[in-house]
C-alpha cells in the first residue's frame, strides 16, 4: 500500500514540475527553489527536474516524428496522386481530367513542417 502512495506522490510531483516547465515557463533555478521549499533536497530537486525535462523532450520528439511521418505521407502522396492523374490526362489523345489533391498537399505540408520544427 505504501508503495502505491509513493508512486502517486511521485506522479503528482512530476506533474507539478511539468506544469511549471510547460505552462508557467519557470526557469530551472525557480523550479529548484520551489521544490526545495516543498522539502526536497537539492539533489532530489535537480534529479526530478532533469527527469521531467527529459520526459517532456522525449514526448515532444515522439509527437514530432508522428507529424513528420504522416505529414510526409500526405504531402508526397498528394503530389504523386496529382502527378499520376495529370500525366494520365495529358497522355490521352482527347485530353482528359486530372485531380489536384491540394488538401493532402497543404495539410500534409503543414504537418511535415510542424514536425520538423518541433523535432529540431
């Protein structure tokens, strides 16, 4: 039972520190001071901040990888689809109609750029 309480306390502490980093945009030294005021030792405070910062960075990079993957799929898929239908239409003796897949190209491009910016 005590182990569960310790885990809950640790989760709350990590959530608190994550909020200070992401939402309140507090500096490392401010967060460290707040944690020490809450009763943590200097080493515990530094370790907690480092742990939360690494987790936040990993989460950000994981989301960025997803954006890059799906953004590239939509973007290049839209371009390829448009090119195939265009070349099919122009190769027909009487001409033809082609599809401009602007939605996947635009939204895929936005997702791809967002992913690249957030990853690097």
